[in-house]
């Protein structure tokens, strides 16, 4: 293993879609830094919506910019007083599971929430997280415990104090 692959292996990739579950995953990744990483890469993945029949998504939308805004907002929501460690933010076009699997090749760990904005809200483990857990090239942590559901509302626990 050369020096560049050693430094790359200390990256914790966090899949972020702006959902409360992905914000909780950011908190969890920060708490894992002493064990698994020197860098957190918050990753948002976007793709053009598919047209169905007569419905076609508006062409004037800049989906990459919308993904970047959602990522920026998620990091701000997760760490309103500023992140305790630098967080590298990256926006990539593609299918979320495929991009995360590719990113896992150069990561020490991938952290995702158990449920994002897609699919059926009642599922405990989403399609992205389950496929990622099966096919990733590094350990995958699916965050369940950082959220509380009280009377049907999801509440993110307070930020982790990673200062020590």
C-alpha cells in the first residue's frame, strides 16, 4: 500500500440527502473520527428525474445546484455552531447506491441513515443502505440510534461533542 492510498483510507464518507436520518449520520461520523478517519466527506448524489408519460420534469431546474443547497443546509442543520472538524462537501451526479459503493473503495467507512427521502417511509432499512451494506468495499454503518420517533415526529438528538 502506498502513501496516497493510506491517506485516502482515513476518509469517512457520509451519504447526505437532507433527511433527519442523514443529519444524524453526520453526527455519528464526527464521533467516529478518532477511530476511523481524519476527514469526513459529506456526499450528496443527484440525478435528473425520469419522465413518465406526459409528465416531464421542468427543464429549467438545476438539480446539481439543488443538491448542493440541500447538502449545505444539512451540514448547517447538523452543526449550527460550526462543524467540530472540517467537512469536505461533494456533490456527484449518479445513482446514490452506485456512487456510494464507488466512494467506498477509498474510504475507511461509509455512514448512512437508515431512511432517507426516497422509498416507503415505513421501511426500517432503505434500499440504498441495504444495497450498500451488501456491496461496499469497506465497513458500512447504518445509523438507527441517533434518532427518536415521538408521536410520529422524527427528532434528531443533540449534536455530538467531539471535542473530547
